[in-house]
């Protein structure tokens, strides 16, 4: 069975930019020796967490966080994955593990932001106001879309 299909199905529900980022993370995880016996455990957790992982880290850095997470929690994830609760409701069963993975990645993002290793390239937001210089007039002329006075 191709376990990546679990992740691919979850990515269909995400916005294109986030899905693309998560595919790059999954590609970086492909063939990692540390996950050789845990790859089947990783994809359900990654699928459950994908909607809450911010695409800020480089995909390879995010992949390293996933590997570290799986090395620490593989036994617990396996217990959940092979439980009756997972068969009944996959999303609910994986939600605690997804939240932990998202938290680990968020901590790494915050650490790297505070150290200056990562910077956010947020788009500029331009705001235009009707009450510019001159108290509602622009260069002495009244603003053309003002409220009409009642007669």
C-alpha cells in the first residue's frame, strides 16, 4: 500500500499554496532512513496536521521536525493508528497527534523568528482614507464620495 495516498487525499481539501508546500515536505521525507519503519505511521499524522502547519519553514526544515516528532512519538502514534478509535473516526483519533506536531513546528518557527533565521514576507497592505489632509479634502478639493447632506 502506498501510505502517501492518505496525505494526498487530505491535501485536496487545502488551498493550493499550502498543499504545494506540504507536498514538498512529503517529498523531503521520502527515503529518510530514520523513517524506514515508521513511514506508515507518519502519513496519517501529517495528513491530520497539514491544515494547521504554516508554510514558513523551508520544506526540508519542516521535514526534519516531522522526523524528530516521529522518533519521539512513534509508539504512541502506532497505538492510536491500530486502535478501534481510529477505525471509527480517523480524524478524531489523530487530532491529538496532529496538534502536537503543529505545536512542535510552531515552536520551531517562533524560535527561528526570534533568532532572525526566518523572516516573514508579509504582503504590504495599502489603505486609503477619505479623511486625508485638510479634514476631508484632498489638496483643497472636497472628497467626491462624501455623504450627501439631507435637505
